[in-house]
C-alpha cells in the first residue's frame, strides 16, 4: 500500500474550515480550475468572477500524519444582500470523490457559517446531478435553471437543520472512510 496513491489509501481525517492561509486559497483556486475549467469545461480559461472579491472560501484539507496536506474540496459563500447568502463553486478533487461526506461536510460548514453571520435565507445553484445529495441534507428545490449551458436547480437550505457556527476558521476534523468500491 502506498500513502501517495489515493486509489489505495485515503487518510481518515480531513480538516473542514474557512481558508485562512495563502496556500489554502491557492489550493481552492487550483481545485476550482481543475474541476470547472479542465474537467467539466463549464468555463474557458478560469472560473473567477466578481463574487470571489467578497466571498469566504471554505476548504476540505486532507491530512498526512495528522498534519494539513492539500486542499481536496472547496466551496465559497457570500452575502448578496442583508440576510441573503449564496453558496457556489462546490468542488471535490476527483481523487477524493470516493471518500464519503467531503461534499456534505463543506455544505454543512457553508450554511452554518452563513447562519452564524446573520443569514436568514441560504441559496445555491446546484448542478442537477447533485440535487439528491442536497435534498438529503435538508434543502428544498425552488426552481430548475440553466447556468453556463448546464442544468442546475436553485435550492434553499433549511436553516433549522444548520446551527450557527461562531468560528469557521477553527472548523472541525471530519473522520471519514472511503466509500464502497
């Protein structure tokens, strides 16, 4: 077994927290580029937009010997108007998609962080294939839309299921296991 071959080994712990260090922000940007530009082809060149200037980046970080290793998941949140928050650009590295719960943990941190910052409504445009995941996480479908030529659904989080978090930079250690192969 090789600790470097993710198809054979997955670390049991991932830090789920707000990005605070320059390497975390760079890792989130690089991951978004790989997923939305290279892999899915939704954007050409880059996926950055004006929201990045005001958004809070959240990350899932793999661990190696219990030390932070690399950004393997990300999502961003921003307040569009007082009380109205949006989540966007949820991405998990292809090598880690078989690891259970990384996307769910990022969604949980996103909504709890916004809730702790005064969120009254939390929305996201979710790619159609991810709607079942969001429904399991207590989100309601509001409207089907097309964004960048890709089918999406505008969904709303049930804030009652997401208690506010005071310090998203502290985050938590998520102990996860590989999904069935």
